[in-house]
C-alpha cells in the first residue's frame, strides 16, 4: 500500500518535472543514420465504374469516410508542401534538408493521385459530392489554415503528420482490410500512401523540433489536427449518403451498414481511430518522438511485398527517385 502510493507520487513527480523541463525533451531523430526516403511515381488511371464503394472491409459507410478523407487530405498535403518548402531553407543540416525534399515529393504525388481518385468518384457510378466538398475544403484551408503564421503552420504540419503516421501504423497492422474486395486500384493507392506516410513520419516533427520546439505551440498544432481529422471529416461524412443516394437511406440495410461503419472507424476495441487513441494522445508527452514507435519491421515487410512481382503496387509503379544531398 505504502509502496503503491510512493510509486504514484514518484510518477506524478516525474511527469511534473518532465513538463517543467520541456527544453530538455526536444528530441530529433538520428536522421544521419536513417535510410533515405524514396519518392515513388505511380500511374493508376482510376475509372469511377471500377471503384468499389464497399472497398473498406465490405462496408459502404466506412468507405465513404475514407473517400471524404481522400478529398480533404489533398488540402492538408498542400499545406504540408507549402510549409515544408518555407522551412527547408532555414535548415542547416543537409540530410534533414534532403528528408524534407523527400517529404515534399511524396506529398505532392499523394495529392496528385488522390485528386485523380477524387475525380473518379465524382462519376455517376459513385456519385460522391466531390465538387461541393472540394469547394468547402478550399474555403476552409484558404481562409483559415493557410492564413496562420508560419510557426503555427509548422506545428499543424507536425500534428497532421502524427495522425497520418498513427493511421498508417494501424493499417500496417491490419493488412487484411485492404483485401476485402478485388478493387486493386484503390488498394494500390491506399497501401502506397500508408507505406510513405510511415516512411516520412519523423520528418515534420524533426523540422519542428529543430526550428522551434516550443511545447505549447506543438500541442496547439495537435489540437487543430485533431479537430480537423476527427471532427470535421467525420462530420462531413455524415451528409454524404443524403447527397449521394438519399433513397437508399430509407432501407434497413443502409442503417445496418452505417452502424457497422461507425464501429469500424470509432470502436475503442478495434476501430481505426477508436483503438488508437492512446497512440494519438501520446503526442502530448513532452518527450514524445514519432520514432518511439519502431516501424522498421513493417516498412521492410511492406516495401518488399508491395513492390515485388505480383505485389499490390507493382502493376502501377513507374519509377522512384531519391533526392540528392545538398548544402
Ligand atoms: Fe500523404
Ligand atoms: Fe505525410
């Protein structure tokens, strides 16, 4: 009993000391010893009629959630590209600069391919309200997020990248989720994106810690990313069925599918975001670093498996490129 209360007092004291010595906890990765990040070009050629609306675990509602994420993430990626470009010039370390160039290249190609996918889901076959949601995304980013001062944008960029890293890790642990249907093109897009988000997960954080490192500002970026990814995107998803196929909402099948879809995303037991809340909130720990979660085994496994003959990316892979190290 006495021992337990002593341990609790000690851990509370540790947390307080950790929070008070924030500067001591500015961690960056040992990037000089990490492998260079390749930029992979893919050519997929999406067609609306080939896209399966039940792609994610045979569930329409969860698939619509990911379609909404696909529309909005292109704006998030554009913000990451703009912010990373702005801050790259202030970095002194040539290796970190090279990693930022890789981040920019990967995000530019994600944004391009997701835009092609988004064009395809506007097709009659899917009838996703792409035009309206693009308009809303553009307004939101142009008038709010892109107007932020650069230090806040840098912290938001690190926050967004934390969410994509957690999402990528969840997906790597649930590989079967990509194989529920035979929609090979959508699978290639999401698996390629998953691999690259995990590859560059420490870059934005390292840039933030190198150039700024302020803890309250880092947390502000986290909450903005949280509000967008787990507030606005699910909220926007709720309206898609009514805009897409309102009649289908009158059937019990729709509500059964929607209930299952909500569980697939938010269930604390095994939902994409529900079961990863611990990892998401770990970002608040002053000594947090993305590489506290070792992804090397997953990266090695997926890079080999996806790109080898017969792999999910192989039919669409065009070339890859590693940016040179420049001073
Ligand atoms: Fe991305
Ligand atoms: Fe990213």
